[in-house]
C-alpha cells in the first residue's frame, strides 16, 4: 500500500535538497548522503519498485 503522505514528503525533501545543492548550501557528496537518509525515513514505494 502506498502512503501518499510519505510519498509527498519524500518528493518535497528531495526537491529542497537539490535546490540547496544548486544554491551552494550542500556539496554533491552531502546531497547523496541526505537523499539516502530521506529514503530511509520516508521509504517511498516508488523508490523501492525501481
């Protein structure tokens, strides 16, 4: 079962992290780590189905 709230939170967090990286607040390495942490926290079904 897909948890829509978690899916939306995941998408918002990833977009925010990518925007922060573009603005220079995060390095590419930090982005990779932050994305991994977001996957662990929100566990979106679409990530695991790929």
